C-alpha cells in the first residue's frame, strides 16, 4: 500500500465485520467447472477471525464493485453519458459489475466465459486453451465488438457492456487464468490460520481483502486502488493487448501457488497466514486497480468517440 495508508499489524486489529455470502451461482455442465460450491468459510489469521464470503465470484462482490468504481471515476464525459444511457436508470458500473454472476443461471453456457485454464507451467496464454464454448479472453473481444456496434439493439449492447465490465475484472484475478489441474485452486484445500479451512481460489477471491477492509470495505478498497492508479508507473497499464493482461495473471498465479515461507508449491492441507497475505495482498489490490483503469480505457475508446 502507499505510504499514506500504511496498515497496522494484523494482530492488533479488531475483529473484522462479516459480509453476507454472495448469491449462489449456477452449475452448468462443463469440461472443468471453475468455482466451488458456495460455502461460508472463516478467515483466521494469527489470533483474529474474519468472515469470508463463500461464492465463486472472481474478487467477490467487494472486488468487483471496487474495480467498477475505479473505472467509472476515469470515464470521459461522453463515455459516462453513453454508459448511463445503456444501463438501467440509476445503475452504476459498480452495480453492473456483478450482473454476469447474478444472472448466470439464465445464460446457458456462460460459466465458461469467466476464465481460461492455462497450466501454470506454460509460458503464455494462447487461444488453444479456450474451450469450444469460449473463454474470458475471447468473450472480452466478442462483447467489445457488440458494444461498439451502434446498430445493435440497445438490449444486446447493454448485456455486452455488463459482461465486458465483469470479464475484464475476472481476467485480472490470477486464478481465473492460471491452473494447476485443480480448477484454478478450487480443489487446493488450505488452512488460513490453524482452524479455518478454505481453498486457494477463495483466498484470492476475497480472503486477501477481508482482514484489512471492514465496515467501510468498499470505500477503503477503492481508495487504495485509486492511489495505485495515480502512480506514475500506472500510465503504462493500458499498453498491450488483452492477451498480455492474461499473461500477467498467469505469472501471478505461479506466485499464488507458492508458499512464501518456503518458496515451495502449496500442497493440500498446508497452513497459510500473515506471511501469505503480506506477500500477495498488495498485488491483489493492484489487480483491482489495473482492471478498473483498463476497463475505463476500453469504454472511453468505444463510447467516448
């Protein structure tokens, strides 16, 4: 985190307030379903217990909404007006960011659009890893084309916008790209602290945020993400292609599977704690910031003309 928001020692923080579990997602047939069954799990690090929402959303509701707010803050006036015209009255990008998960049951085959399984041993993403039903990289390109088509029906463009918002964010969650033959960490059961059991995917969805962001979680996460987006090095974030952003997530996934104490690959039943959060939490916040900045750049290009 930036110097103005230095976080205190976890052992001295009060008990984080729980947040309610996210809505249950559909379980359509697929070659390898990413996202475990919804369950409420606890986060225990050191002497403190904080609640983690048990759903298979990338970043969870907290991360998606925060990234949507970062993007909205960087829209040009024309793009902002176009977004307002396409979405329902009063619907913000933060609201739109969770639509794809909330409506997953009604959109057949859409579960596979939220991720791509790239083995962490691979050096780069390539299109061969997309299944026949599509993957997050291909669907970002598809929904971008639909949104840019001014002759497409408004309802179709609205759905494309909602999916584009969500999938750009999903792409930045490392375990929605990198995979170690365990459904993006969903099958890698771990202990956070000594008593609570979760899995690696859930840790990255929500666990890395919950120990620090409490009553005003969304506002605080947005503040920290915006601080990163304002750094000079962030100017280069919009460079490259969507495939390059997938490669970034793949590289971070390799790190996510490592125990920072030993440098060894995490194994089923391993215990992780503050050292893991300290090693990976700042990167998770940066990925929220990057997804927001990049989404804004896409929307400004498409809708700001």
